[in-house]
């Protein structure tokens, strides 16, 4: 196979040099050029388009968001955002993800060289995953996102139910930020309690949850240890921490805990699904969505074996058909459905029998 060709856009010469050397050291990746800002980048890109662009956000002359939107309109191409680990950086990065970026790389304000070298595996996963992204699907989801942001619903002031004996568990990765938005914005405030693992760097999940909360009828928040799972509430695993479901009497609560990488990720979808299998079993629905790799496949099969309904997003609607494909191959899903069908499944929580009759 040919190397994945990467182009860097960052106003820091040090970042371009260090990031470029790390990427070039990863088998299967090759940096073909770089530019200090989007204006210079456009001149070079017109001569030789890469497979993936790694893009900074804050730059002179033209910012990364404006450049990204221009690319999505004129020449859709996989873009990985390279953002600083700051609150402002996280908020702007979420805007970039909704506009069509497919993944995130982080960079600190200090010890850049050491950090980037330690992040080599994450860098490889992000760029290789981006290279597989179906850009027409990304572009379509980005257009829908812009429309939803313009007509965000007012939050109803209602008292949520005290508990629920049903729970939805969702796992996703590359392309998942837009896919989750497409699903969660369609849910009524009476939807069952939902727990989510979206592969995302530390410090970005709070901004992601906040953005979704502003455009959804359901309440979306970054999970905190011992949070209760209740109807109308979506709990998203914090970046850099595992999320587990626990039964507490008639209630479900979540446990947020540190630990080693599982299936090369933290948070790990496998960790979440296995805990849901143990705590909720057939009272849960497990859903695996767009993403690269195999995280979640084994955990979803364990959940399936408890009698729970388990569903994969189909290939046609995935940005990257990796995680659902591996779960399907392992025999862990009852069936696959389009992204557009998933909100209905969550709202109605059908049994396996009803699912087989009406959706397969």
C-alpha cells in the first residue's frame, strides 16, 4: 500500500518541524509539505493535494476554522485539527469538528517535543483513521450540524424521573462527534438514560458535551463519578478516563476511573460495554457507531450474550466503517441500521424480536 500523504498547516516553525519528524517516523505516513498559514497552504495544495491535512486553528491572515469551511465547500478533504490543551482551544476545536474536521491532535504550551513523541500512537490512529473517512458523508453531516446550531431548542425546565431500569450505551470514534450530534439532537427529553464513550483527548469532552447540550432537548454533560443515569440525561466519558456503569439498588450510576489503556484507548468502549453487560444485561441496548479499529467489539459481544439488543451503524452511513465492522464480524450485533434510524431505536427501545421484525 502507498503511504498516506500528509500536509501540515501551523504558524509555528517548531511545531511543523517536530510534528513533521514524528509523523515521518510512523510507518505508512509521509509528510509531503507544510505551510505557516492557510494562504500559503492554498498555493501549495493546488499543486499537489495530500490525503490528510493536519491543521492548526489560531493562525495569522486566515484562521483554521475559516480555512476548514473553505476546504469543505471547495475541496472536501480529511482534516485533523491540531489544537492547544486549553479551554479556549477545546471550545474552538468543537466548532471545527462540527464544521467537518474528522479528528483531534493535541499540543501543549510547554514541552512540545516530548509530548508529541509520547503521542505517536494517538497521532498514527488519528491520521490513519482520517485517511479512511468518507468525505461526502462528513460534508453532509457538517451541513446538517450548521442548520441545527441555527435553530437550537430552548431547554424545558422539567423534573426528570427519579430512576430508570433501562439504559442505552453508545461507543464511537472517528466521525463520531458529528454522528452523535445527529442522533442526540433527534431525541425527546423523555429518552432513556444514555452513557457514551467517544474517543477524544483529555480536556475536550467537556466542551463537546456543552456544545451538544446547547442544541439538544436532552441534557448532555461530561460524566462525573457517581452521576445517576436517568431519562433525559446523556453522560459522556471524560477524555483520559474510563466510564463504567454500576447498579445501585433501583438506580444506575456511573464510575469514572483512571487506569491503563484498553484496546489502545482511554476511555475505552470495551470497558463501558462490559460494565453495562454486568450491571444492566438485557435491560440495556448497546450501539456501536462510526470509528476506526476494533474497540468495543468484544465488549458488545459480551453485552449481546446477556440478551441485550446490540446494534451497529451500517457501512453506508458511517464516516469510517471500522468499529461496527469488527463487532459484526465477531458476532456481537443483532443487526446494522442507518444512522438516521438510531434515534428511533433509542426512543422506543425495542426488544430483539421487535427489532428483527421491524428493522432487519
